[in-house]
C-alpha cells in the first residue's frame, strides 16, 4: 500500500572521487597515499599537549557558538599581523572545520533559486556545499599552460547570470596552487561589486606560498569587506586535519549570522580543540617556518623529477602542497587513478574530481615523507609510461 | 553604484532563545545556570583519559566519513543489546554531534518545496534545521495536563499536507520528558506509512528514563526501518556535550547517503573523539547507572519542591533531565526568564523557545549540583511569587 519515502536532491550529490580512491587504497595494502590534502606527519607535540591539557582541565562543555573570546581575539590579532590590516574579534567566527566554514557561507548566501560561480579546478567539496543548498554551481576553469594557471576575466564576466549571488575561489588554489595577486583581488572585487556578488575567499593554504611570506587576501581591501567572507582552517598550517577547526572572517553583522547558523549545524568547535588552536597561534611560528622549509624541499623534488617525464606538463605551483600535472592524451583520470592503485599501489587524486578544467590532470600531495614521495614518483613514472603506450 | 549583497533566507532564522538567556547570564555573574541541557559535572575521567590517550597516539588525521569501523561496530552492538533488535555496523554513521545528525537527516529528506511536521514543545534546533533546508516547519503540540503530555493523533492526521515529507520528534522529549511507548511508535509508524513520510526519531535521552531501562525506539519495528532514521548523541548519556559526537541509525542505503552528505558539512567527527566515544561504550555501563541514580534523586527533589509552589502545574517527566512546569497566567516566558536572570540571578529556558505549546512554561535542567538545584528552586519560588502579583 505505502511506497518508500524519497530522498531530497541533496542526498543524490555524488560522493567525493578522492574519497573513492581512498576507499580503493584501503583495499590494497601497501598503496602510497598521496590522494588526501593531509601531511603524513601527526599534529606537532606542542599542540597535542595543549589539547590533552585542555581535556584534563575540563574544557568538555558547550562553548559559545563563535568560540571562546580569547581564541577569536588571537585569530583576529594573528590575521591583522600577517596581512597588515585591521581585524576585530567580532569579525571572527570559529567553526568546527574549514568545511563547516564553507557550508555556513553557502547557507547564508544561497538558496534554491540562486547560482554561484566557482573558479576551478577546485576542491570538490566547495561545489558540493553550493549544491547542498539547492543552488546551481557554475564552474569557470582557470586557463592553463606550462607557465601556470591564470584567471580568465572575460570568461568570468560571461558566466554571470541574473540569479548569481556568489563567487567562490581558493587562493592558493587546491589543486592548482594558483595564487591571486593583490591586483587579481582588486579586479575580482570590482567584478563582485559590479554584479552584487558575495565573495567567498578560501585561504587555507595562505601560509604555504613559496615566492612570498603569505598569500594576499581580499580582506586587505577595506571597501570590499561588506561582500567578502574569508574561510580558513587550522588543518594545513598546523597539521590539524583530524581536529576539525577553522574560522570565517567577515564584517560583524555577517559574522553574527554565520554564528547563529552554526548553532543549527554543529553548534561549535569542541572546547579543548579551541584551546589547542589557541596554542597553535601563540606558539606556532617556529613550527610554521620549519614546515614550510620541508614543503619547499619536497616541492622542488616533485617538480624536478616530474618535469623529466615525457608527456607531462607541469606548472610550478606558487602555493599549496600539491603538484597538478597535465598528462598529455589522458581523458579519464578517474580510471587511470584507479589503475594506479590496483596495479601500482600508488594513490593520487584524479583531476576530474576537481570540476571543469581538471580532467587530464592528476593531483599529488607532496606533504609526505621524502622517501615516500620519491618512491611514489618512481611508481608514477613506470605506470604513466605503460599507460601512454595504450593511448 | 553597487548595492550590498543580500542574505539567503536561512541567514534570517533567529538565534536560539536559550542561547540569548545564556548570553544574558554571562553578563550577570552569580547566575545559576539551569538553561542548557548540560550537566554541570565534566566528562568522566575514563572517557577523558581515552581522549587524551588517543591524541598522544596520533589519532589526529582525517577519518572515514562514517567514523572508524570499530566504533560503528561498537555502536551497532550496543544498540542491538539495549533494544534487543538486530543492528549492523553499516547502518551506523558516526556524526560530529547529535546536531549534525539532525542536520544531515533534514538535508537528505527535505528541500524548499517540502514541509515537515514536528511534535512540540521541542528542542528548537530541530525546527531550525528544517528551516535551513528551506522547508516549512509545521508544529503540532502535545496535549498537556498535570498527568502528563500526550500525543494527539487527530491533530497529527489533520496537519499533513501534500508536500509533507518528514515527521520529526524526540522521545524522551526535550523539554517535555514525554516518552513514546512501543504502542505509540506503532501508531506513529503507521501514520508515516499512510502518508509516505520519513520518521526522524531523536533518542538522545533514551537512557535517562525513570520507569524502565530504556525508552522504546521505532528501530525495533522491523517493517518501519526503510523510513526510520534515529538520531543519537553521546552528550547526555556520557556527559560529552562539548566533544561533538553523535550518530544516526538507518538502513544501509540511507546511511550511505548521510555519510556522503557529512563529507560536505563537517567531513567527520574528530578521530580522538571517536576513540573517547568507543571507551564510553566499552566501559560506561557503571557510569550510566550511577549517573541515572543521581538524576533520579534530583528529579524527585525538583518535582516535590516545585509541586508545593502555587500557580504551577507540573507533570512528572518519565524521561530526560528537565522539568517543564506550566506557570498559570504566564504569557511571555522569554520576558519572565530575562527578569529571572537580571533580578534573581537564575537562568532557566523560556517555554516559548520550544515552539507551539511551549509558551507559559519554563524548562529547568536538574542535571546540576544538588545544592545549586535547591538554591535555584528557592530563587524561582521567590521570583514567581513576586511575578504572580503583577499578573
């Protein structure tokens, strides 16, 4: 008599293809794991000690939705110092991950009738977070050649629809490493103003840039703040991927709305995790500098070795801890990456996971042990040479 | 030239009135804090030790979206044992809080064109989670008199609209303590089948029942499983409110969809928190029993003392750690509760926070120190006697 209940459209958004490669790797022991955006080293000891200490001190209760005031102060002070621009604690909302930060921004700015423009190739969760709200995700690829990725403003201009409400991008980009200059941000902001768009600027790799101290942020452009929301995470800078803590930066009125929405999503980041994040900000600069040296070295290894492999086009990424080479003639990166796991015990992320402009590329995370990185590139070279012969 | 960007409807959902009372209490030192659904004692030591140990052992990385397999196994085994019904690990999705569990269910089952029926008075976040999806929240109050709360099936039947997709309720209820019997669930399930509705059954207080071992669950009705999703949390049973960990129970296909959606909301519960939850399940029974004795004692104190106060109607709550008396003649519980903080340093939750049927009541959480509870009721008595004279 009765039928099965049916799902809402959000329940049919396909799972991450990176997660699917990871699941395949779990079935094939010995697979080198370069698919996630995660360092293979654990969280540094001084942060772990702070987290453990906070549990011992009973930071086990509900906290304010936006996080402890002292953490918001510390984030604001750190952002102001790094970007040489005023930032106040009431403009910070601590979130239970960078992912939550993005989800909250999408909920606050998008509904079913709207569309959002995303600069791709891009971490697929951003497009998915747009689609969870029911809005359309319009993907505009960066232009690519061996000199690097480049934002094509003409394509951006042509993509705007009457219902477009948001432009979302990451700088440094994941997987591309593309990093917006201050001039790029000026043009992006002017584009958003002309079309009355919100700007979601994801900056989780801002400390991992190799030609300067920190990636520029649109928050540095005072006039743009009323439409700018920066999303951030402690995951990449402080090797805290599993802890689930990030934040947003936006004017106080917007921050208040994001704070309220967080109550109805996850309520807040765990109290002891907030204390660990506070320790990261207060005592983390030496660690960040050391970490960056390590990534610089691995990046050099990856670039130099990959560039010797025929049929591969690699631009040097100015930021992030990924290389994202294009493989000439590759048309199904997901099938190729599945084969890498099954036949070569090598796990990398397929370019097609990252939306328009990603197919034909693969993403390797070089935040792994140096020997693992070298072995991974060896396996990759063998596999790619084999595969090329079949093209 | 350009305008300010505008917010989406979700960004205008008002904040929790419980959170507003809490914020007011923060401005008035010495306020007794009975407004949250949170024990004033910290997480027990054996769980804290497990969390600290897991950080030391580097459970600081990304985990599977549904949680570690061993935790899913342990949850399934525990649920099967307590409810004497088969439950498999692939039917469990560990979530980064009971709140996340509810948000995922709403996303998976509701979209803008839909409506959901909620049995109220109810924790306001459930109604808010419905509205975040753009769906309409239809509130159907329980009937109330001094013998207790009661579900009115005629009102329920009359409330269904063609676009209704979900029935959501909590048993034991927060704030009412109302607890569905197995027969109630049979009727509720039959109602859902007749109208092709999903059933969201929130069971976070299932261990806190005072006339039996555990509250019945609709999961015990095998035929209903294809439309049933149970949401759960470790917060109340194990005093883990600040940790952010819960779970869902649903057939594997639904579980898979919830798991995928979680990737785009918060990705997963923290790894070390999952390990702490595992310790709670493995070693927590003695603690749960002891905790329940304490709540039973406090409940008795609250009931006996409040029932002596004139102008107050209190039903004995069969479950939860709240009392939810009706105050005769009270028409603005939020204003009354604000006054309690400002003038009497007593913080309780206004009934109006809990939707239809809540106005005229207040919620006191008795999971506080016994002396605090006694002092709180003293202050309440003085304040209410004063207030009554103004009615």
